């Protein structure tokens, strides 16, 4: 499954929409995604499962790069 993660790069700052970044992770569950990212100093706002038309739309983006959890 592919998940889109919305995050702030600094865990201690208040989330501001303009500073929100995203990345894509291939994993079996949201829990696995959060575990994979726990060592990064991110303030994770949302982990969203992508499927169907939404996944196709994201794959068409030029910024689409998937991290795979091994």
C-alpha cells in the first residue's frame, strides 16, 4: 500500500500549512510508516492511505517518489 505523509520538518514548531511537506511511503500499514519515520525529527500531521483515483492522481505528479520500507 502507498501512504502519503504530511509533515513539518521541525517537531517543535507549530504546524503551518505553508511549511507542510509530504512524502510517499510504501508499507503494509500506517503503524509501519510511523515506525519507519520515528528517527526523523518530523512533526507528522497526517498519514493518508492512497488508493484508486487518488493514487493515480498522485502518481501523475512530477514530485512522486516512493520510499519503500524493507
